[in-house]
C-alpha cells in the first residue's frame, strides 16, 4: 500500500510580514496541521475545524495568542505551517493519528488518546484452549474475534461463551488435566470437566471450536434452537420450551449492542462513505477499510455508479485482507472501531464488505446525504493537539 502524504500544503511564516495576507492563504476549514520552527522541528500538532482562525489565534500579535500560553510565544518560535484538509470526524481522526505517528514516532502512543480495539482470542487446537481478551492483533495460532465495544464487553463476551457452551471457568485447573480437581460447575452440570478427565481434552477442543464458530456466525446456531423451542411447545413441553427460550436469549446477545460488529479479524473490512469538501453539492469520499489499513479509494461528485465503486473496492480488498496485523495496524483498527461504536449522526456510513452490493452502495450514499453536515465554526474548533518543546 502506498503511504499517504500527510501534509499536502505548506506556508512559511514571517512575523514581520503581512499577517493578513498570510492568513488568506490558509482555508477557514477543517485541517490537521503542524507548526514548525526555523529548523523544521515540530512545535505543535493540531486538528482544528477552522485552520485560518486557529493560525490567527496562535500566531497573531494581538492579545489572544499571548493568553494561549504564558510559557510559549508561538509568534517568535514558529516559522512554517504544514497542513492537510479533512472533511469530517473520521478522516480527521485517521489523518491526525498518521501525522502524530510520523511527527512523534517515539512518544505518540501515550499522547494521541485513541482507544484500542478490543478482541477476544482463542486457539481451539491449543493444549489447554481458552478465551482471552486482547488488543494485540499480531500473528499467532487460533483466531481473533471482534471488535467489541470495550474491555468490559470483552470480559462479558467471555462469560457469555463460557456459560452458553459450558466451558471451563478456571484455566489454572484446566491446565492440570486430566488430574485436576473439578470445581462446583461440574456438580451443577455446567462443565463437562476435562480437568479431571471426565471428557477427553480432544473432545473439549471440539467444544471450544464449536463455540468459536458460533461467535463468528450465531445465526445458524440460533435457528436450530428456535426450531427446538417450537417443537417442544408444539408437544406441550412448556418447561423445556421456556429453558430453550432463555438459552436463545442468552446467545442472541452475540449479535447486538457491544457485540454488533463482531466477526473474525479477517472480515474486519468495510466501505465507508464520508462527506466530501462540498457536501451540500453531493460531494462524498469513499474509504476502504481492511484489517490494519484505511485508504481513500474514490472521490464522488453526485450520485455514485455503484458498479464502479464495488469493483474498485473488491479489487483492492483481495490484497488487504489478513488474519493478523502489526501494532500500527491494530491502532488503525482502534480508530475504525471507535467510529463503528459511535452514534451514527455525523460519523458517515460503514458497510460490511462481505455483504455489500450495488443496491447497498446507492442506499449508503443517500443515507450519507441525510446526515448532519459539520458546520464551519467562527472560532478555531480545536479537536486535538500535541505539543513538543
């Protein structure tokens, strides 16, 4: 994948020059921008909704910039401004992250404040398989399933799976199999007790494998139990039907709420439609999201040609899908996950790539046009900032 140019524009700043003429060269629009000194060293990285006003506030010679910081006189220090236009919150977060990583490679992780993407990992073929929550998406045996909304949701997911499939709750006991001492869950009939050899570890591995398949695609599993529930009710076995119904409700949580975007990491692939520079005229931008990557693939002016959008996305996606990603890829996945779990208003449209077709592309564009467009602000509208002095 070709690296994107982070900063596409640059202005030199001369504090003795015509300040108004300098300001006119900067748009009064959203931007991620970097202030640099005379040696091109970074001074401050910001994301603001009005670049022109933000520069006026920091570099102007009247009042406001002095009040901005008692320790820093930006006007005396800054000699260059680099920026990139962005058109919405999703693009702003992405570009700000990429800029921070480039400008502050040693320290950006503790500074940008983005939340990680939470997954669960399981390897059914492990000697003693179990589910663990993780933000590490690097290569390893087994599968990564997610994202879920946060670490608490990851914990809850593991509890749901252990309860629904009667898996071992105490790994330290499981690791003693087949000579471990069974816990109370065996007595309650809620664990087949591989720890004491009641079932073979190979049989337990198949149980874990079955549970993982259900996490990824619970629909078929639920259909089978709905059929069982209806059959029991038809035979007047109402107590059995009620138990099956409770079980269905337990497992049905997997596709909802904090788990609504869950799947294999390899299937973490989306088309995202975001507002373009002239949203009221129908401008839009199309991003391809794959495990560990975000890239703009198309700019739209007016109604898209769905076949062209679909073809461009699928051709690139074949090269991007992966079962694991490095640390940077995991961070990009976290940015996307944040927007997936955010309220829809103003965050664009995200389509799962494995379910996209020409009709859904047309619908997505129309839905985007209904979303609230971020208004230009009279002040700088700073969203994020990092400082290095």
